[in-house]
């Protein structure tokens, strides 16, 4: 384990920057001393910190860096390479310096490909490959799970691995997880899945096929999901079927993306919050982005409200971790449409919003006592003026 001072010296990041990236959920320490609050990092995080330092030197957005580190962790070279290419296209100033830094990252990535290929195919997946995997769910449960995540599917043609719903079957936990992300929001839903011990399978179902499946889930009854060894998936419901091929891509390490520091949990009335968002003040996105931004804040009595520009206190990316979501002076800027989508997808009258600060993901969760494996995350917007 390495202390924060040693990590700072070894990575080129300052101590305050490491605290900032911890608070933002980008590079979370392996362990934090509960008595002193001192941060400790694992051996594998040293290389991630160096990679993070390089990407920040070329001004890659935090939303993209989260996915790069997730792809790095899961050895998803295609995702990392795609994100690097997309960022290069956005760079106009200091392009020569950016190419030099990103070239170094590519060289490090290439070094990881050889040992990854040498390990061979996972034996658990191989064992499952010859026999179709069939899972049975109550149709309303599967419909609710799809509704929870569908809104977060990406429509970006440059990131095809995000263009569908990721299905992750974990036999050890007897669970099937549905995950979707477009880099700026992420949604997760979980269903119990009766599978043989050791079963493990992951596929990405394209958005169009997800919609076709959802159209069948309109009544009570059983829904049978079949995953074949040829990369296809089938849903049978009451004599109707939707079937097709899964995407031939690897999904980023979503578990890493959901590993966030605990934030302030605030219970909200969904109808009241929707009214605040639709009638309250907004501002335009930075750099002329065509989005409406809502500024969320806590009142002195701990209630969530929407405030105007005159009251705003903009997020800072200087490395400070002094932002306190329990302080009514702090503001969290979010894409209004994205938050409304998350509220609608929950299909609940009451929810819990977990506020981690102006630069940490905003979590939308079900109330205490309900399924905590069904939630969505929304990246805040950094305001620069």
C-alpha cells in the first residue's frame, strides 16, 4: 500500500489533485483509515495515477477519463483506443503536445495486449459456450429492469460498445445485471437469476433489439431469455419472440464506474422535483452546448431545491476537495433533461438523491428498504464562468 504523499511523488499529481479525484470517483483509494482519514492506494493504482496525470495534461474530460480507466482495468483496448481518438479530434490548441502524451499512453496500452492475449480464454465462459443459457423471469420484473437502464444507452456511432444494454450474468451471486452508459450517465438494474454455480456470461444487446424485447413485455407471465453460444440472444414471451445478434464489442468495467465515495443522501418527492426542474431557472451549457442546466442546492433545512445563476457557486477543477454537499452554499450543475429522464425511468413517487459534491456523480437511488441494486448515476457539468 502507498500513502497519498508517495502516490503524488510517483504519479506527478499533487496531493490536493488526488483528493479531488477521490471525491470525484475517478481514482478512489483502496483503503481510507477510519480514524485519521488518511488515504492508502494499492500497487495497481500507481500506473492508473500516472495514466490519469497524462490524460489530464491534455485536458481530457473527467467523463472520458472514467471510461478510459475502466477500460484500462478490464483490458478493453478497443474502448481505450476509441476514446483517445475521439479526444484527439476535439483538440485544436497544443496539438503537438497532446499527440506526444497520448502516444505514450498507446505504447503502454500495447505492452498490456501481449500478456492479455497469452492468458487465453476464460475457462468458465468456455465451459458455458456449447450450451445455450436459459433464464426465466417474471415479465413485469424484466420490463422494469429494462426501463431502468434504457434511457442511458449511447447513440454515439464512434462508441459502438456503448450502443446497447450490457447483460452480465454472475452465477456466483445468482444475479443478472443490466447496465447502460453514454459516458455522461450510467444506469444499473439487477434481477435474481437461477443459474448453475460458476456460470458467467456477458453480452451487449443492441438498442433496437432491446426495444423489440421491451415491446413484448406488456403483460403478466413468464419471460424466457436465451443466450446462445453463437452470440445471439432470444426473448420468448407468451408465444411471441424477439431475437438477434449481440454486439461484438467489450463493455467497460461498470463496477469500477459505480465505485464512488458515499455522499449526502436526500429524500425527494419526484413530482415536486420534476416541477422544480421544469419551471425553475436554468442556464445554457458551457461552450455554447445546446443543453439546459439546472443548479441543485440544499436549503438550510436539508431539502433539495433548484437555484438561479445569481446564487450559483461554480464547480472548480483545481484539485481542491473542500466542497461540502451539506453546505447550502454548494451547487451541483446537471443536465436538466438527463435528470428528468432518470426520474421518469425510476417509476417511483419518492427517490433518494445521493450528492457527492460539484464534481462527483449524482446518484439516483430507490428509497431505503427497496432494491439498492437498481440505480442511475449522472455526471455533473463543470461550469467555467
